[in-house]
DNA sequence: CTAAACGTTGACGCCGCGTCAATGTCAAGG
DNA sequence: CCTTGACATTGACGCGGCGTCAACGTTTAG
């Protein structure tokens, strides 16, 4: 059976333009081209088209579909990769949704979109250099924008949470608690949650989280807040233990 | 304070190319342009840029950002619209993720990507015309592709579920149950879930669900399966009751 | 005086087609 | 035979948000 381009379009739900495009990029060639230039498709072509459209609905790009249909037999792997990227996209959307909701609440509350004063007592630019070296300029700038977009109340809460975590760590150290005790793990969980907020919902990988602990030990300013080198080491170990168990 | 384009780029995390683009489209003009053509930005421009970048991180398009910053005072509304569309995107991703997972399982199980036989006993093309009239050609074609991508086991389960729902409806009718009884609502919930599967995870709106019930009454073939007009009417009422209570 | 760093404008590329535009072909009816 | 209307072709632009050359001028440090 041989069908015209419109027939195929109707049967498959694609448009004739799409079919010509697929021909142009070599994804789906007509089974025959008439002397008048008309494209004709047979059943095999129709089956292939259906497969293409099915994969397209899954969100794959046309080159990826071409590879997959070429049948390099690592087909499932290609889909796995695609799946990972779909999940990343979803996470990104989740974070955007949360941020937009927060922004709407702020604007409804009459807040400015972004504080113009660059400094407000809490020097969030303190670790600018480290952040830029580790995560890049844009990462710092992005975090800075986020911070300046918060309401005064939100900023206050963020700082409170930090102080609270810090105080509890110090108390645990004074009490001689183990970094693997439930008590300390609970503090570290709050520490972790605090960090996630500051990262606008992006979750550090276990390695990243442990790496931040190492930073605490290496940097005096961090250590000073946590009672010297021992304190910083304790916190790092607690973070490593938490990462091992819960991340 | 006046800064060069690179200074602004570094401070904001944007690239100079981006700044020139924003200039081109009128989203952010330099505060001054030197006789040599160089762009210079003052603090006001920097603040505006930060706001632009903040909104961009929320996923807004540049024209939407321009409108929003023009301050038509329905700012929050624009964000609400954006939020709705973000949620739609997220739903779409959720469905794609589920479909890709299922497809991977099928391929790992050695199944073909898509059955070539167009008919297999269960005539899923039965309601083709109605579907195309109500939801468009592409909607039918898409459902058809989905159906042919299922494994035999999955197809069998889908039919089983339908039969089971049907049998339970008939029993409930025979027992004289009320369409608002818990018993019937439970059946309708299964009916609804069955439908959602067939729609590949897309959830019908309450109106759509009730509309399908009306179709049951209007179409003899549906009615025949549910014991005549009365049966179809019962099912429609049950669907309406369910929609009212649970959707 | 030179090299490096920084600046400019202009144009193409990406992705997957939608949407003209300009023109040719075919089947059915008068 | 001619017309009409449906259907076909190729070719090109457009979208979004810049990245990335290219080709060239300017400023700054040594």
C-alpha cells in the first residue's frame, strides 16, 4: 500500500510539513518519489513514523531518535540518559515554582522586588571569593540576587536558623556528644536543611556536602565561629557522618 | 559610579553579550554611551539588571520581564500566569518521566518498541470518530500510538480493568445502589483511574469527566455495554457525583 | 612602540517545525 | 477543453536567548 503525504499525515497525526522536515534531515525518507516530485510512503515508512512520533512524545530530540532507531542496541541506555535529564528538568521546575510562589507572596505583601541596599548588617559577601572559586561567578551572583530578593523577615529567619544550629553544635561539643549520635545527626539535618534553603532548593550531592565540611576546617573564619579547629573538625565529621547515613 | 560593560558583567554574573542583547531589545539601556561607542552603566542600571536576572531565573521570558518592570501594577498577576504554566510544564514532565520509565522496562524485557499489527482483537479504533471530533485527530493518533506501544500483558490488564469496572457497575445497578453511595463512588474511582491510565496520566477536568458520562448516554454502543439507557444514565450520574465530590 | 585586554557592530547557529509565498499537478465537473 | 479546488513542491523567514565567530577599533600597562 502506498499513500500520499496527506494520507500519512492524517493517519499519524503529524503534519505534511513535519514529514517534509523529516525527509530533509534524513530521519524518514519517502519510500518513493514520483516523477512529479510527490512523496509516497509505504507501510514500513508508516511504522517507522509511528515510532518516531512515539519517541518524540517522550521528549527525545530528533537526532536522538535517529540514533535510537538506527538500533545501536544500547537503546535503553539512551533512554536512561534522557530520563536523567528529564528528572533534572523536573527538579529545576520544582525550584522555580517554589521561588515564583514566594515572590508572589512577597509582592502581594507589598515588598519590593529586591532590596537596593547592598549591605544590611549581615555580610553575605563574606565568602564571595571562595564561592566564586568553587562554584563560579554566576553561582555567587545568583545567590546574591536570591538573598537580596528576600524580605527582612526571611533574612532574619535565615540568620536565626544559622545561629540556632551553631549554638546547638557548640552545646553538643561541650557535652562531649559523638558525631554519630542521634542528637548530633538531628542538628546536622537542620544544618543541611538550612543550606538547602540557601541554595534555593538545589540539594548538594553527598560529596559537595562533605566538601563544605572540609572548607570549615580549612578556613579560620569558619572555625572561629565553631570554637576553633576542634569545633570545625567536629562539625565536618558530623557532616560526613550525616552524608554517609542520609544522603 | 559608572562602570564598563565587563565590570557589570562580573558584578552581575551575566555576560557582556547578554548586556548588549538587552540593549538591542530595549530591556536595559546603558546609562551613557561614550564617543567611542563604549557602553557605561550606573547603579540604577545595575539594580535594574539584577531585577531582570532574578526574574529570568524564575523562568520568565524577556518580554514578560519588560512588562513586569514597566510596572503595570498587575505584576503579581503576570507571575500567577507564569506559575500556572510552570505547573503545566511540570505535569507534562511527570507524564514523560513515567512513560520513559515504562518504555525502558519494556525494552529491557525484550519487547518491541511498538506492535506492528494494527488489530488484536480489541478494537481500540472503535470510537475513533468521536475522539477525533471531540479532541482532534492528533489526540486520537497519540492514543493509538500509546496503545500499540503497550506490551500484551499491559493491554490485557487494561481490558481486564475495564471489564471489572463494568461488571461492578452492573452489580451495583442490580442491587439498586445509589449513585452517591460509598460503594458506587469506589467503583467510579476505579473507573476514573482506568481513564487516567488511558489518557497517559493526563487528568480530565471535572467538566471533561462529566462530559464523557454524557457521551455514554448519547451513544448506544456505550449503553449496550451497561445494560441499556438506564445503565448508561446510572453510570453518567455516578460520574457526575464523583466529579462533584472528588475532582 | 607593542602586546594584551577590552570594546564595537554584524551575522550565523541552535531546535523543530509553523507559516507564508510562489508555483506546479491532479481529479472532478461543466 | 477549461475551470475550480484540493493537493503537491521548494525556498525562506521566524521564534528565544543568547553563544560564538569574524573583522576591526580603543585603551592600558610595560
